[in-house]
């Protein structure tokens, strides 16, 4: 519960996670959630998460994993690299 309160305060304040805090985040996939590359990039660069656990949708898990690896992950990785450098 303490972590949930901490993440809630970080989310509302717009500050990044201190490096001493856990840096993994679970993401629920929704096809109607707009640009996943933009959303995941914001979670990584603005909130400071380093690990994203993304659940694949039941209707096309293989296609989703392919898209995640080929289209979304490279965009997030480039943004994280430029943000760190």
C-alpha cells in the first residue's frame, strides 16, 4: 500500500521516480488506448520506470508481441537513450 501511495503522489506531482524506488510497471493492453509508443515512452522518460511488463491481448497475442518488438520497443528505447544522454 505504501508503494501505491508513493506512485500516486508521483503521478499527480509530475516528478520522476527516485532511483532507489522500484522501477517496474505493469501495463494493461487496450487496442483503443491510442499511441502505445507515446504512452510507454512517457512512462519510461517522465516517470522513470525502467522495466515495463505488458500483457498481450487474448485475440492476437503473437501479432501483439511482434508489433511490440518491431514497432513500439525501438521507439521507447530511442527515447530513453536520448533522455539519458
